[in-house]
């Protein structure tokens, strides 16, 4: 089962970092793989988003998702509802003396022939969690 995790400390107050990450329409600013995103229904836990990722050769890949846990200032979790791979993931937020520690984790369960995709999926997931470095850069210089 491919998984990836990354933690960064962002020198911004917790409420600002959580609000920025929770507004999923900010994702294209810090997640380079996102081509399009829009909320289609709901708010908080249960909110659904239509998302298109940039695939190999620029090919669009559907990657719609639903928010499964929304705990302001603490946790934001989601699960993919469309696409060839449907990872689950989340962001955990911890206040540290005026800064915010953010952990981004992804897990995907691959079954059958999809298990052959594990190395490629793992690399993609590592790239995705590494986008936290870009989030840090944007929020600290913004």
C-alpha cells in the first residue's frame, strides 16, 4: 500500500494556515499537480470537490474528493471519489509558539492489477506531500 507523509513548520499563526489549507480553491497555488478544482456541494465535513490533476504528458486525470473530517485548527481529512487511484489523506495542524506544524499524509490501497502501479503511485504521492514546502514558502512570504 503506497503512502507518503511530510511535516513542515510554517511561521504563521495556526488559524491562518488552517484557513488557507481548508479553502481548497487555494490548492492550485501550492499544489502544482492541480489543474482545476471547484467545490460542488456542502461545507466542512461532507463537502465535495471536483478536481482535475495534471497527469503524464499533461493528460487530465479526474481526482474528485470529499472532506471526511473537518476539525478547525486541528484536522482536515479527505478521500478521493474519482480517478484511477483513490487515496485517503489528511492534514494535521499543531500550534507551536506562534508557528504552525502541518503534517500531510496520503495512503492508497491498490488491488488487483492496480498493484502494478504502486511505484508510480508512490512517487506521485511523495511529490504531492512535498508540496507542503511550497505552501510554507507562499504563506511565509505572502
